[in-house]
C-alpha cells in the first residue's frame, strides 16, 4: 500500500470516528452536579480525587476536602491545594490499626461527617471531595442512609467525589460516574518504600 | 456482647493488623524513582496523573508534563499547576479524529517525544508525567523500543507517570506500580455533558 492510500484510509476512518463522537457529544447536553466514585483496591483513587480538585480550582471553582483516613501527616497535595484556597477538614486519627480504639474512631468519623453534611448543604461550594469515606460506611461509623440522604439533598450543581475501597452498592447506584481502580501491581509489594511526592 | 467486649475484640484485631502492616513497612525499604502506569478504559487515569503532580509540587519537587492528546483547550489542572511552577508541553493536535491527518499527527507525536526524551535525561526533574502517551505507541507514532530505552536510562531517582488506555505489556512489565481503571459507569453515556472542573 502506498503512503498516500494509507493516509486516505486513515482519513476516512477518522472521519467516521469523528461523526460517531460528534453524535455522542450532541446527545450529551444535560448539565448537573455529578457524583463521582473512585473505588477498587488499586493505587490512584485519592490521587484522582485530588486531581479533580486541582482541575476545579484551576477553573476558579470553590472546593472543599474532607479526609476520613489519611491526612494526619504532611501530604503534598494538601500543601499545594490549601495554598490555592481549598479548605481541608482532616479527621486525623489515621488508620484504625493505629488508634486501636473503636469508640474514638467512631466519634472522629461522626465529627468529620457532621462537617461533610454542612458542605453538602452549602451552595457556594462547587466541588466536595469525601476522601476515603467508604471505609466509615463499611465500619458503620457513619450511617449509610444519612449519607444517601445528604447526597440526594445537596445543591443541584454541586459535584461530589467519593473515594475508597468497597464503596457501598447504594452509593454506586446513585453515582453518575464510577471507576474501579484495579491493582495490577504495586511497588510496595516488591520492597519499595512509599516515595515522597508519589505516595504521600 | 457488651460494648466493652466489642471494644476489646476490636483492639485485638487492630493490634494484629498493625503488626502485619508494620512488618510490610519494615520490609519495604528500597528508595528509587518509580514508574507508575494508569491504564484501562475508565475515567480517572489522567486525573490521577495530575493528582500525583499536585502532590509532588506540594513537596517542592520539580515536575514536568507532556500531554500527548488532550491539552489543546483550556484545562483546569494546567491553569493551577503552571501557576505553581510545573512546565507543560502540549502536543496540541487533539484527537486523531479531529486532525484526520496521519502524517501531521505523527510529526506532532515525534516532536512531543523528542521533548519527553530530554526530560527523561534531566536529573533536575523529579517527576515526569507522560499523559496519554500509550496511544502514540499503539498507533506506532513513536517507537516502543525508544520509549523503553529512555525509561531505562533515566536518572535513578526520577519518577515517571504514564497514562492512557491499552498500555503496551512491555511498559507494564517494566513498571513498579500499575493500576487499571475500569469503567463501571460514565455520566456521558447517560446524556450528561462534560462538566467544567470535573471533566476538563
């Protein structure tokens, strides 16, 4: 096949693809606040959540973050985003195997949830990241029905991002976009330490 | 079961879990520049890549981004990260179905790759994001062996993040951490427009 014929075929294929893409774009005209879920056992869920916050802030939107598990130590994303106007609320007790105290964990989770509910009622906040909230639902530290009710009643244009493993199916059903991050491999399993700027 | 007994059982379980976690942390002592891959068909790959860049910048690390597909239009993450010292190189031709010109696409891809190679030789750059480079390898616009060689020869402490669907298995084999982002559902498929601050 000559290069010219190859180019022509490529052009025809791409024209067909463009027609399909344009048709899909034309069909997607609804504007609304989205509920995004990043779940699964792979690395990249919180990071993607923070990437979304970076994107939102870059457009001048107002964003707020509640960190339900991590965030008790210095985090690169928090440094940058706080400096750029994002308000953080950090539960700060850390992992359940660090505290080893169920009552304390539950109280801290409920305080973080009370703050989250306020954010979910505030129309001035464009994007809310509830980082690793799924674990709090799984442990029953916060009530699933309350979470569903608060998400349903939130301002119409507010986007919410939820991250964490094993997201409850009722939240997945309610969500607009759901990605499952599957681990193919992880450096940590091969003896490599968590790296500053990459893992925290 | 009384609350007290429940708490004691929780504490014992958490102590066991902490011992396991501590053992894994003790075993993971190697420091090195990581190769991270985010692949799969779900939403959140590039977003996670940009989240990693936000994290790195927040720690005062120097980061550079090459965008192989998107980036031709205004992006929230670019606004924020450029303002905070991240250098962007944008291929800027957009999707192949927009240009409909294979030769032009290939030239643009190779120019972006030449720039990427320079970054991969520069020890002053701590983190390089090669956003959506996988497509360029799939289309054979850039040479896989060159990519593998450049990744292998890069400075020992440099982290690289690669995003895009259908990442070549040779890159996956070389990578330290690989996540596959699987689409569970996507708002766009239900007639919802790409939302500013969330999708771009």
